[in-house]
């Protein structure tokens, strides 16, 4: 069982790096580390979905990143950028602003407001439903824009 866990962990640890490599110049990668971006960089551009954990080996973090990587297309359509923060000692700007305790999932709207906080992993289907209820997303759908940006 331990070798299987290690393999799954390595696959998810490599996912942010793979997502960063596939982004074109000038485009924000879908999955980025909290150390690489500031919260105000996404105001009116993207919807940050911040995933906190005290370590990348946290089973809840691994589970959440699995859900996210399985449905990246649904998140891309909704202008979501996934921010990962698994190092409490680094005291990133995201950690200072959102003050998580252990694992946490936080959805922030394009307007900078916090719309969702969850202490447990959530399926992308549930996250997408929450996003689709946001006023800015409703406007994007009425105007016929897939992502709105």
C-alpha cells in the first residue's frame, strides 16, 4: 500500500509543474504555487480556488488535487486558477489573508470576495455549481461568454 500511496503522491505533486509548463507566454497556468503569485494579481481576471494543506502528503490534499486534475476543463471554462499552498512555514500572502487551519478549500470570486470555504475535499462538480451561482458568472453566461475574460 505504501508504494501505491507514494506513486499517487508523486503524480499529484508533479501536476502543478505540468500545468505550468503547458501555459503559453502571458497566460496564467491553471495550477500555481501560492509562493509564485499574489492574491491581487487575479482581481477581475480569474477566480482563485485556493487549496491549503500542512503538507503535500495530506490525504485530503491528495484527494482534492485528484478531483481537480480529473476535471480541469470545467474549471478552465469558468476562469478558475488553482492556487496550492502546502507550506505553512513559508507564510504566503494567501495564508496570511485567508488564515487556514490544516486542510482548506477557498473559492474567491473575480471581485476578490470569498464565496466558499470548505474544511474537506469537494468534487469539481460541486465547486462548479457554486461558481455558476455567482453574480459575475451569471452575467457571463447571459452574455454568452464561456469564461468571461
